[in-house]
C-alpha cells in the first residue's frame, strides 16, 4: 500500500513485485488526479480514506510506503493505524521532512504550518520509530535533493501563464514564498529530508 498522492510512478514499480497495489489519498482532488493518471492500470487501486482510520483488516499488508504524508500533527494516530494493518515483519518505507537543527526560525515554522507539517528533528526520528515498534534496516539523508525540488517549484511558477497565476493566486504565492525561503533565505539550513526502511517487530 502507498499512503499519499503523487506516487503513481512508485506504484508502477511496486507492480514488478506485487500482484496488486493500493494507493490511499485523503482528498477528492487527489483521488481524481491519481485515477486519471492510472486509468489504464487495473492492478493499481486508488481509494480515498482517512490515513488514521482505514477500512483494511489487521495484519493485511506486506509493505506500506509513505512519502511526506505522515510528517503531520496526527502522525501518532496514522502510525498506530499503519502498525495495525501491517503484518508482523512487514516492511514500512517512509520519506520524512525533518528539522535539521533547532531552534527553527519563524519563517520555516510558517512554511510548515501552511503545509500542514509537524516534522521531527533529524536526530530524534530514528528513536521515535524504534519506540513505536519498528527496527530500522536502512536510513539515508536525502536533504541535498530538496534544492532541485524547490528549484523545480520555482521554475514551475515562472513558467505558469498569467491566467493560471491569477486563477490560483493564493497557491502560486504560497509555493513561490516557500521555494524562495528555501533557496534564498537560508531555509536549507533547517529543512531536511530523510528516508527510512523499517520492519515491524511488535
């Protein structure tokens, strides 16, 4: 199972190893977009659910993948649900926005608040998951990839038509501010990204 939108290419890769892949998203727009992208792929199912309260049976999945979708205020409830539906010895792979150092300046806190994020610190994230019943198999600091990510966002804003910007003024203003904060105001010193591959042990 995949938690969160925008992971259609990953779902296609997982089909090389599993007979069926399920993506869950938590809003209607993401549901429609994913279904449109995957309309010719019957083995990938897209469903809309609350991440903390899914419809799946206990010990159902062999693998759960979540990229940037559990770095949120209700992380504890989502993780509890992930443990419920993941088989013992099942694999949990996550990519998490992390705080690289403290204290975090106000402009970074504003970015996270606007995006609905509540990241853990890079130094505490491993112990957090260990304390929740996972053993860490592999970890990688991918913070360096965020520069390209935010540059692509900035390029997207630049390339958008005047009409698009006027119709979605709040959206484009928000993502431009976020990319500028990372690329120009020193956000790269505080905003990181970490990948973890874990196994459920209890």
